[in-house]
């Protein structure tokens, strides 16, 4: 700075001396022409040096003042830069969006957080409060505006509000906005600075917790929350119970909070289940317990409950949650069911025994009767009345013999512990069936269509499938319509792991609205045919189910019947 002052002073002296010399030369020339007094060059030199000293002093003083101003500006700029750096660091550290609103000019500035948090580019952001308010959720805008302007008019001491602010992608985020006012000398609000914090996750978590709280309060299951006390030898203390627990046990929250669940244990509680619970608590494992518990009035009731460990963010056990349900009625029904099963099992055994006695013990006298009737047939009977009596007796004996044979077939199917299966070619099965029904087929001449292309074989019991298909084919021929040619179609289909056999005819059909529940019943008849016994479909269903299959029927009177038999491959 000093060297610059000296340089300017020297330049000033050189210019001044140069001018003095020029004037001196001119004055000499003018003196010879006009006799004008001679120019005093020495005085000018003195004057130049005096003014140079003065000029240097003034320059030096100005430079010192400018230096002070410059240093002050430099210091101020440095402080401003440091302040801005701190401002940006704080904004980044808090992830807040900072806004600066000059209220009188309605000029609003946003920091980089408007991009980071909400995704807005600079050219998308408005510079007035209008843009701010337009992006507040319509449901929150009025409430927020009232509170804000009440604060600006200094009717309230502080301002903060939660609302939803629109993002650049048109979604909304929950925000917490806080601001403070700057006032002029008269106390009038001129500027407001605020910070918007994204609290979407906290808000969603709050809503989730409220929902969980509602569920816990409203649920009919009893919920108990127990502290996680690793030092506890037994069961830790209860810290919360929901209303359903009070309704179930009779205990109020004040009766049990701070106590252990030992108070619910009584003389008839299952000690092994209790030990199982203690072990699960020690090992921090979930468990399910079923035992007798005791209400406040010492009334017994069965309870089934689970103990679930709850871990915090650091993966440390924080609590246990027990969800309990009164299963007294279930236990009562279970006992009744067990008793009923025992009774039914015994009745079934008795019925089987009776069936065996009926089928076996009656065979000997029935055989004797049949033999005697055969002998009588060779003896001529002249009395017509006696002949009619013997004929009726013979027919009744034959029916009784058929009935015993039918019962024997049914018992053989029901009592068979396992069905021997083999690979059966369906086409060969139908050839055997046709050979057995040669006479009926020639007599009635049905049109039979077979389609086994989709499933040609079955892993099944051969005699059972022959009996099933023989019964169905016999029924189709027996119950054909007299007004039209009988059409029978039999096809197979393999879908995923199942094979279906579809047996369809256009016979007289069955009224399913009246008889669907009776179709596969024992000795159920749906047509007035003299040789119909009502056993065929019962045997079919028994044999299909014995091989692990299912059978369904669709039928319509005078249109026909379709049986669908399904076996798992």
C-alpha cells in the first residue's frame, strides 16, 4: 500500500516538474518578444514539492481508510461464507427444507432441500407464497393457513404445523413445518424463516401403531404383554392387558399389572405345560400352551395361549406377547365328540358282528331250506293252494339268499384293509364286460362309443373296475328309453395328476331334485322295475371310494344320466 502511494507521488512530481519546465521555456521565449517579466522557475519547483507532500498525505490517508473498509468487507464476507456453509451443513444434516419468506414483497426462497426432499427442480419452484399454499393438500390447506396468519399477526407466540405437501411426482408427504418471525423497529413482521421436516415415515408408523392399538383393544382374544426380564427365574411381570383379558378372566388391569402370570395357576393346572412355558422363556422361543386357568373368582376355565418373543431394532428381546383364548367350550365339545366316537365305534362293531352273524349263521338253515325246496320240486303236488304256498316260499327263500349275498359283498368291500392295484388296460376291461353282456347287447342293440385315447390305462384294482363298469353298463341297458335308440359313450381324460372316466347315456334318467341325497344309498329304488334291488349304485360308490376315488352324477328325466369317476394317478 505504501509503495503505491510513493509511486503516485513520484508520478505527480514528474508531471508537475515537466509542466514547470514547459512554462519556463515558454516564458523565456515570450520575454524576448514582449519584455514581459521573467518566469521564476525556482518558486514553481518549491510549490511542486509542497503540493507533492500534501498530495502524498491525502493519498496515504485515503489508502488507510480504504484499507480499513476493505478488511472489514473481507471479514464480513468471510463471516457470511462461514454462515452460509454452516447453514448448508445444518440443512444437509437435518434433511430439512429451509424457506425464507419476505412477507411484504411476498418473495419466497427455498434451499436445495426442495429438490432433495420433494424432487422439485429450480424452474419448477415458484417465488411466492401462492406456490407454497397451492402444493399443500386441500384437506390441510385451510387449517394450516389460519394458524400461519394468526402467527404472523402475532396473535400466537409460536408456529408449527403438520400437513401434507405435494411432491414433484404428485404424491404427498407428511411434513412438520416450524418457523419464526423477524420484525422491524415498529414490531411489524417483515420476514419469516422456517424449516420443513419430512415426517412421512413417523406418521405412517404412528398410524400403524394406532391401527394395532385399535386391533388389540377391539379383538375378542385376550392379549397380555410381559416384560423381558432376562434375570427372572420364572415368568416376568405383566405390563399390559387388553379389555378382552378382563372380560375373560375377571381381573382388571390394576389387579395384574406388575405381577407375574403365576396368579392364574391353580391345583388343576397342567404342571408339564407350565414347565414347557418356563423352558420356552429361557430359550427365547415361541410356544403354545393349553391348560386350566383360574379366574379372579377362582372359577376354572380352559385357556389356549401363545407366547411370542418381541425384539427391538437392536435385535434385543424387549417384551413377550401372549395371545389367549378361552377354549372351555371347545374342550367340552371335544370330550363329547370323543365319547360319541367311542359310542359310534362300539355300535359299528356291534353292527358288524350282527352282520356277520346274519350272513354266516343264517347260511346253514338257509341252505337246508333251499335243499328241501329243491327236493319238493321233484314231488308232484296236486293241491293248487299248496303249490302256490310252496312257490311263494321258494321265492322268499331265494330273495333272502340274494340279500345275504349282497350283504356279504358290501362287508367284503368295507372290511378290506387294502386294495391290491395293478396296471389295467381299459379296453380289455370293456371286452370282458361285453362278453358277459352279449345277450343283452344283441337284444337291445345300443350304440356304444369308446374313447380311451387320452388315458388308456389305470393303476387300479381290476375286479373292482370291472364290477363298477359292469353295473353302470347294465343300468344303462336296463333303464333305457323305449322311445329312442340307446346311446352310451364312455371316455377318459387325464388332467394333471387325475384320471376321469365319463359314463354317459340317454336313458330315462333320474329326478335329482327329489333323489340326489339317496342316489348311492343302500336298497334305494327310483323306478318301478321288478328286478331292481337298489344295490348296484351303492356297490359302485363303495368300490370307487375303496380305491381312493370319487363319483359324481348328473341326470335329467327323459334326457339321460352322466357319471364322472375320478381317480388320482
